[in-house]
């Protein structure tokens, strides 16, 4: 699917691991980043102070929403009046919450947007979100100590995947489909409305008739998800344009209503992505004849996403617990993965499928300690470290396991 390219949104990006003197209120109050001469590739060699409108973001594994505030970065040559000498500095406001909360060894990403503004993103050291941003921007900062700079991004070098699109959404960068070629077909099918998630997922699969889960369940699942996301955003943009246009009257906008509509769009995207993944997995398991129950009730009215081979077997005290399998599903798991620990108490070793990639070694080690096996579609394995990749299960691996444990299901243990 075509979600565009990183170069459609950014001219370049720099990343740095923060030292003690660069953070607020510790060994120094300089409010500047060191070693910024290399940022000439991003911001040039100004002869006067350069004031850069900037959105400052503090991100973490604890929450989906960053702490965000608008401000200004100041980039300048402190030796502008000294012949044959330059000393570039990058100053950030002392009041910025992201830097007030930053600690030594945290990572800062500075991304120059196409309009000349910047994102200044602070992520905790050794967090999954730091690893994900390092992968998204291709900075490899976790392997360096000073600035890692990528300037002059070129189209075609960083095609955006579904995972990259989710990260950009989190940063406030809305990725839209490259064209509206599907809009007429969507409107012919559903009219000017948002269909249910199950309806839309089935429609997305119908537009990819040559894909068969038995051939490669990992690739097919990702293709279904990407197609659904592209089609949904095509419809969303069409419907949202009319809604937002209606808020303008005689050159003025109903601000309260605008905020309400924007929040509604944002929340719909998040909830629909989760439901979309669940529905596509149901379709995949059905196509592969993998017996399951979706969203059953277990102890204390907990609702695991999937029980294999089914809830009847789970509730049968004579059915061996080792032949039962539980699968939790989260598009992005962050610290929410612990929620599955209290679900399906008969099953000690639990499985969790997510599209989040990569996840920090510290977090996957903790999952192992809690007997949670991570299931990641194979196309998303590459950003993980080699030792993590050896531990990860693919969707195909999970299907084989579920079949092997189902004594009454299909006898074959492979997909071929």
C-alpha cells in the first residue's frame, strides 16, 4: 500500500543522547544542546539568529499521547563577529516541559518539517518509543554518542509502513492516502457514512482477491490491514472535509465545535484500528480453519481477545490446560501488555499479538519473565535486535501452535 515517504513530511532529522549538562536543573542551566555545528546540514549557516517554530513533545511507553507544547528553538552562531571562527548553538526555552522532565541518557530527536517548522521530541532512554523513533527516522542514534544527522531526505528511501504511519499519527503528523482512486467505489458500496468495522474489513479484503492466508498468513494479514487503513482514510478525508467546511462561517470558525470534531476523528482512528485488527484476525483464523472463540467471558468477567480451541473447552475442567491457548491483541501494546496477565487464568503461558515494532529488549525480557510470548507479523521483525527476532513468534508460527493443540481440529500442523 502507498502511504507515501518520510521525505513527504521532513527535510531532515537529527538525534542525540542527552548529557547531564544538557538537561535542565542538574549540573547546568545552559538550556542548549552541545555539538550542534553538524546541524548546519539542517538549518544552514545563518548570519542572524534563526528562530524556528517548534512543537516540543515528551513521549514515553506509559501513554499513547505525548505531552505537547508549542515554542521556539533558537539556532545561531555565537562567534558571528569573530573572523574565521564559528560556534553554533541551539537554544531551547527553559520552561519547556519536555526538557524539564528529561534525564541524562534520554534521547532527543529534532525533525525539520517541510514548512520549516520543527519537532523536538524527547524519549526516555532504553524505552520502546525511543527505539521506534530511531527506526522511523533512520538515525541510528542508539549506536552513537553525539549527534546523528540525516539531511536531504529523498523520496523512495523511506517508504512509510503501517507501523510508521501509527508513529507519525502519535507525533501529530497525519498521513493521508496518496490518491482518491478508491473513493467512488467506497461511496458506491456504503454511501456517505462510516460503515461498521466488520463491514469495512470485509470490503477491504474483497479488494485483494488474489491474497490467500494459507500462502503466507503474516504477509496477508499486513496487506489486509494496510488496505483497510488506506481505504478508511480515503473515506474519512472525504467525509471530514464536508464536516469541517461546515464549521466556517463568514471567515470565522466555531472553535469549540472544531476541537470536538478533531477529537472525534482522532478517537475514531484509534478505536477503529484496534477493531480492524481483531476483525482481520477472525477472518484469517476462519480461512485457515483454526477453531477459536472471540472475546469470551472468563473468570471475574475478564474478556480475553481469543481463546483456542474455544471457550467450551476452556470451561471444561477435564480439558487439559496445556491444550488451551490465549491470544491478546493490541495494535500498539506499550505498557498495556500487562492487562493480559489477569485474563484466562487456566492458561499460564499467554500470547500477545501486536503491530508495535520494535519493542525494547528490557520490555520483551519482562514479558518473558511474565510468561508472555510476543506474536509479531513477520514483515515487522526486522527492526528488532537479532536475539529478539529468534524469540518472536510469527503469525504462521502461532497458527501452527494453535492447530497442534486442537485435538478435534484439522490434523495438519502446517499451512501447506
